[in-house]
C-alpha cells in the first residue's frame, strides 16, 4: 500500500476523479457545446472575422483540448506530491 | 530543376534518413521491439505519436474533405483531437502504471480471462489491418503522381522501406524514425499553407488568415474570406460553407465515435507504454496533441484557401467560367491521373464549377492538399516537399500499425495464449515474421484494393469505440467489473456496430439515407451507440454475475496511483 491510510487512498482517488470530471466538463462544453449544440446561436457573434460557433468547431475546441491536458498534467503532479504517491 | 527531379531528391533524402535511423536504433530485445524499453522522452514520444496518428488520410484527404464539406468537416477536426483528452485523462496514465506491452495484455489480465484476451487480439488485428490497407494505397497514389510510376510500383517501394525499419528496429526504430517523419510532414504541411495565406490575405499565420479579409489584387478583395466562400457557395448552388448539411445528432454521434475511437485505437494506446514514468505518459499525451494540432489547426485554413482558389481558377474572376484552353497546367496534369474531370456540357469551351446542373467539373477531394502548391503557383521545391510529407505520413502510420499486428501475433497470440514456453529470442523472431507477412498482405491490398477501402475507415473507429474503450474505462474506474460483463459488453458492442456498418455499406447501400438510420445516426457515427450498448450490457451482466475477485480489485487499486511504476514488462 502506497498510502499511509485507507482514508488517504480514498481522498486521493476522490480528488483525482473530481479534477478529471471538471476538465471533461470543459472538454464537453467547448466541443459538443459550442461547436455543435450551440453553434447556430454562437454564429451570430464574430470573432477575428470568424463566426464564433464555426471558429470553436474548427479552431477553438482544439486549442482548448491542448490547454486542458497541460492543466491536468500540472494539477495531477501537485496531487501526486500532496499524497506522496509520485514516482522517484 | 523540374518538379520530378526535385521530388526524387527530396523524397530520396528523407528515405535515406529513415533507414539510417532504423539501423542506428536496432532492437535487441522484445522490450526494445515492443515498447522501446520504456526509455523514450515524452516530447519525442509525443512527436512520434503524432506522426503515428497522422496518416496519409489526415495529410492528403482531410483538408480536401473539409474544403468540400465546410462546417460538417469539423467532425474530423474535433473527433481526431478530442480523443487525446480522453486518452490523457482517463487511459494513458493508468495503462502505463499497469506496465504491460499491449491492449490485449491489459484486457486479458484485468479481466483474468483468455476469452477476453482473444477477443481483444482479434479486434486489435482487425482494426489495424483495416487501417493499413488504405495507407499502402496512399503511398502508391503519392508516388504515382510525383515519380510518374505505376501505383503498384509505388506501393512496392513503400513496402520495402517500411519492411526495413519495422522489422529491424521495432518500436525503438519506429519511434525515432517517426520523430524524423513528423518533422518532414509538419514542415511540408505548413510551408504551402503559409505561402498561400500570405498571398491571399497578407497573414503569415494560416490560422488567422482564413478568418481575415482577402488581400488586394486577389478576386473578392476586401471581403472576409469565409463570407466570400459563403457567398460563392450560395451563388453556385453549394451548401453554405460555415453551416453544413448534416443533422445535429449525426454530427454529435460522428464526433463522439471518432473521439472515443481515437482513444481506443491500439496503435495509439501502445505509445504510452514507451515512456519511463506515469507522469511522462500524461505529458506525452499533451505533447502528442500539441504536435497534432499544428497540422489540424492548419487543415481548415488550407481547406478554405483551396476552395476559394479552386473556384477562382475554374470559374474566373467574373464567375463566367474560364476557357479550357487557357486552364493552368495543374488542371491538365491532374486530369491525366483521372482525379479531375471536365465535361463540357453546354459546349462553350469553358470550365464551370457549381453545386447544381451548371457543374462541369469533377474534382477528387484527395487532390486538394497535393495540388494546392501548384494551384497557388508555388515554387517546384514546395510541390516536391508536399510529396515527401505525404509519403512520411503514410509510412509512419503503416509502421505503427504493423507493429501492433506483429505484437498481437507474437506476444498476445503465441506467447500469452498458444505457446507460452517460447523464449524471448523466438518471440522476437515471430514478431518479425508476423510483421513481414503483414507487410506482404497489406502490399497486396494496396495494389489490389478492395472497392471498399475508403469506406472501411468507419469500421476501425466504430470498432475501437464499441470494443476497447468501454472495457478499458470500466477496467480502470469500476474495479468490481467482472470478466463476464466485459466480454458480453465487448461482443454486443462489436457485433452491433459491425452489423450496422455492414448492412448500410455493403448489404443494402441503397438504404443508406437519414430516413432509415437508427435515431438519424449514419454508419460513421454508429460506434457511439455501440459504445453505449457496451457500457449498459457490461453493467447489467456484471450485476447479475457478481463482483470481480479480490486480487483483481487490488490490481486495479494499484494502477490508480503512480508510485512504484517500473518499466513495461511481459509478465
């Protein structure tokens, strides 16, 4: 057992899941939300010459995906350190 | 120098580089061969993953598909990148901690079942093989145009090269070769895009250029490029570029199937076994997406520019059509390959492109990227560079897929299932034999393509989405999930998805319309429903048959935190 107690193991996993769910919520909103479901409504706004919904579908979602993964990497490293389950 | 000589030189130089790398990084052990002994730096691994991921289809066809589909093409952009978020957050770190070579390894061990392992092996081989046949064809197409050889000769040349560095180098050789291939293909993709963006809008960055206004001296000057595209589309009876035709639910389902399918593709997942640490697996997925985005953010701009350029060239500045005799060389060059056709329906000697009965042009979407530099009158070396990029994309993906096939046969099928007593050396030999056989078979498919090569891509993603993804997610996040549930789920998911695609693509293609589709979802997006079915069936069957044994639950517990991860091993 890498954790000092059962509670710590549970807390680590809970924090992990909550981080992943938050990031996946953003992942869903920028792609399925802005790029598909709300695309027509967003298209009334213009963003650097693009219709906003169209921009999210072809550019914005992808840029957001990259940022999401790096936030995850950073936050998970902090979490691993906090619970002392990081690799050497 | 003419285009052909330059193509010989540039493609030849890149080949020499790939082979040199393969010889320098020869694999000595099964661990080298399968996962490069887990010693690849995450940025390097990210780059290799990106090259592995971006196939001839991404490089050659994607921008063309978007050019003709407009907004609807977004499904590929979001689908083929969004999967990496799932990979990074939900799969890669845990599979790396688990520390085995292959996806069937995980399925077999996690579900303590040879049946589960065998199903996984069959799915892995099926998915990879579907994919690779198209790749070899891609190599053939690129060569036949630029080296002016028969498609078959092009396929043979490609096969020999791939054989060399897959069979010799294994994962180690492939990884470093793919790093080189990524550089070639990204450079080849960006250079023409930057040139064209600057020509048409004065923007250096194609990503902002295609939202900008058209530069002076280009027809439509002062208008926003996308507004002009929408205007032209309306005038010519095509669907508006920024809205699209597909129904919302279908766009949703296809995007989802591609995302989940991406996260479940064995040749992508296996990349995350090659890094030293769990933390590196997470970073590696991030870097992979950075490198993929370089190309994927450029593709829609190439699509927009190419479409405007095509309409301008064919219809002329006054939208009255251009005399065929005055057509630029590229129209005639590509006409010889049969990928552009002109039929003078109204006998006025002028070409005209439109979405209705006025149309006289048939333009294959695959040529948009390859012909783009010629359309924009770029120097010959750029044209040659694009050829080298297309070949790099096709070769890197074929190599990654071949590795999955050879690993599945030698490791999952022979070592773990049929003949567990073979030595490391014999296993390595079998891996090489399997790779050679797979190359021979895919060469044959590349030369004699079954008519359905283009259509079967839907299989690969649908299958991966409906089989592996739920089994792996449940395996990690739901530790009580048992083998019966997982097997039942995979079988139902795969059979349903296969049946749906086969019915609409092969048995009754005439019925392949939105009215007949389940919930209005096309065969391309049906993997989403297959995945949902898989989850439901797994859960219900698990509830009826009881929890997984305690030692399995402990195993799952142990892959949830990074501490104590070692290099990937076979046992």
